[in-house]
C-alpha cells in the first residue's frame, strides 16, 4: 500500500513539475535496459575476468 501511495505521489509530482508521462515511461525503459546490461552482461564478464586473473596469478 505504501509503494502505491509513493507511486501516486511521484506521478503527481512529475505532472506538477511538467514532466510528461512519455518522459517517465522513457526513463523507466532506459532504466530497464541498463539493468539488463549490468545484470546479464557486465557482471558475468567481470566474474570471468576475476577468475582468469586469479588463475593467472596462481600460475605465475
């Protein structure tokens, strides 16, 4: 219930500030794409790089 009230408050604030619904939806879309990039592409790449560097450090 609290999250619903917070959502309504944020929507009211955005409309008062002149930020339209299209900009809000666009922002949420960009945020979702960034989450997809970080969660599914960057974190496994960093884990593989860390494992490779640890393997290189132990073999050297």
